[in-house]
C-alpha cells in the first residue's frame, strides 16, 4: 500500500456547502488535489458544533464574536482542537485553509469590527496548527 502524504483542506474549498452562509468557496486547484486522493477535508466551525448556515463571526482580541454579539470562542476553539486531532491522526504536515476566515485564515483575517478590514493575524485553527508544527497555506496563495 502506497504511503501518500495527506494534506488537510478546508472543506469549503472543495465545494462543500459549509460556509457561514451555506455556500462554498470551490477552488479548481483544490478539486484536482482532492481527485488525486491526497486530501482530508475539515470544517473547523462545524467540528466545533456550529450550524450551517450561521451568523458570520470575526476574531476580536481574545474572543470570536458573531455579528450579533454572541461569544462563539468556545466553539471555534473546539473546532480547532478537533481539526488538530485529525491532522495528528493522519500525520499531516501541511494544510490549505480558507483565507480571511476567523477559523482558517492564515496571516490575515478580518479584525472583529465587521467592516471588511483585514489585520495581520491567524484564525483560531490556523494558529493552533502552526503552533503544532503544521505548515498552513492560505487559499489566496493558490491563485
């Protein structure tokens, strides 16, 4: 049996309708990777117990807040931890995650003001994966 290196991928990039608004961010390059059999799909927000669709959220200081002010930090942290467990189970060293997401964003996410302003920071899941030695590539880097 071939020992192929798997890559963790945000499920929305694969065409799974798990975005906050019930749609996806399908990316043709990701679809090709999935078709090669080398991808494991995750949606940290769903893994954390949030529904789809859901109210948009942004990371603000130490919390993640939904646009209506609900504190969803615990759900985002649980989703990040579950994602890390999957990565560790499959010995994953690389992840391609959705840019700007409060979970998956790498290097830049929205600043918590819901004004479409970006800040130089990682999402909850991207931060945890990086802290555990997993390379995180933003979906913006694929284009």
